[in-house]
C-alpha cells in the first residue's frame, strides 16, 4: 500500500520527490505531469505516482498494462536541450536497476533502449518525454515497474512479463522502491549533467547487449548482425555485412540475447 510519509522517510534527495502527488486511477502519470507543466504548476523534482493507469504507454505507443500492485510514476526535471538528451532515459534505467537491487535484493539488466529485464522477463520500462521552451527542456521521466503484480506471464515473442513478487516470492516494499528510484535518479541525473560519458559507461555495465545478435530493418531491407556497443548519445552501434550501422530507434529491431 502506498504511503507518502513512508516514501518521504526514505528519501535522501535535495530536490527529487520533495513534492509528491499520489493518485488512484488516472490515464497515465506522464499525462498528469504534462497537465501540471501546461498549467504552469510543475516544479523541478515533482513526483507523480498512480495506483493504476488506464492509458499507460511505452515506447512507440505500445500499451503498458498497469494493474494494481505495480509502481507507476513520473519525475519532472529541467535540463538544457542537448544531443545527449537520450541519456536521460539511460539515467533513469540505471537508477531503477540500483533501486531494485536495494529494495528487492536482485540484480536486473537494461535492454536497449528503455526496458528493465530479469533474465528474459520484462520487469519494467521507461518513457521519457519533453516539452521544449527556448533552450530548456522540461523532461517527464515515466517509469513503470511490475512490483507486486501477479499473473503477468504474457508472451510477446521477445520475452515474458513478470513481477518482482513472482521472481523473489516476496512482496516488495513499494514505498521504499519509489524512494530509492528518486534517490538514485537524483544522483545519476547530476552525473548526466556533469559527465554524460559516465552514464553511457554505467549503462553498459547493467546491459547485456554486447556481442548479442541483432536483426534490424533499414529502408525496407532486413539485416542481421552483432551489437558493438553504444555511442555517446546512446545510439546503438551494430555491425552487419562488414559495415557499421548506427540505430537511433528500437523500431524494427530485434535483439537476441545470449
């Protein structure tokens, strides 16, 4: 059960999560964040949490199933517009990985570009959106994690969907998990602003993509190759037919994990 006081007790931040909006059932925390921004009522570090979502979204407008028991939240930040803005999603992924280890005592991995996985089980995802004004970007970092949800074993031909409860056999303290995401996100968001190369290096530590086989489509042509790594902007570097390609979107991309 969500408890704002318990979340605040576990916060170690100076900005993130200082204002918490806890809502029952809404369309999505990202849309609620956008409404706050458009009404000029948003503040840096605002944390929006929903018990359930009716219109949760993932990358490429994929539906994100949001039943009770999951953790669905958005964090609002502001940063300068940059070619490295994609790394905000990586920053959130790193934060989620370390927060899950702290709250659930398991090690998880990150899948390019925005998935949180345990072995071949999808545990969560991240959707970063932004509103641009001048040279500043107001960022909405949406995070969905299957925490204490059940019966999510839905095969999508890439991996199964599971929850921390199903994997560990124990109910997760969802308030601690929310607070730890804020704690680690603030830590790594500062690093992102000061030394973004550190974010790409840390993300690679938590990913398991190196040398994985990949299938992708460019201009209607299907390729197969291997993953070489990521560049400084977080784009995927792959090798196929003795040539190097840079992929900026996960659309029409299938990664085969070892």
